[in-house]
C-alpha cells in the first residue's frame, strides 16, 4: 500500500513539474513575442525618422539643383545675346 501511495505522490509531483515547465515556456514565448513586437515598432519608427530626414535633405538638394539649372539658363541666354566678335563667314577665325 505504501508503494502505491509513493508512486501516486511521484506521479503527482511529476505532473506538477511538467505543468510548471509548460507554463514557464508559454510565459517565455509570450514575453519574447512582446519584446519582438516592441523592437519591430521601435525599428520601424527609427526607419521612418531616417526616411523623413532623407526626404528633407533630398528636397533641399533638388531645390538647390533647380536654382543652379535656372542660373545656367540665364547665363546661357546672356552669352547667346552678347556680341561675339566672330565673323560667321570665316572658318572659326576672328577678323
């Protein structure tokens, strides 16, 4: 009879240990999933901030490029309307 009681106690103890291990594993998985979701959110926010900064720098550079292109057009028009002093009938020589 005492062997049966000892066996039942051992089985109950084994069952309790198994349940506690499974619960600990599930808690660990839940915490890991929560941490991963937090990291993904943080990384996404950091990437959005970097992308916004890049867009601002790109807009600034495009605006500066547009100014340079407009200035180049003005200079080209000024050179085109200025007298050159070259005789068009000669082959590239100045008279």
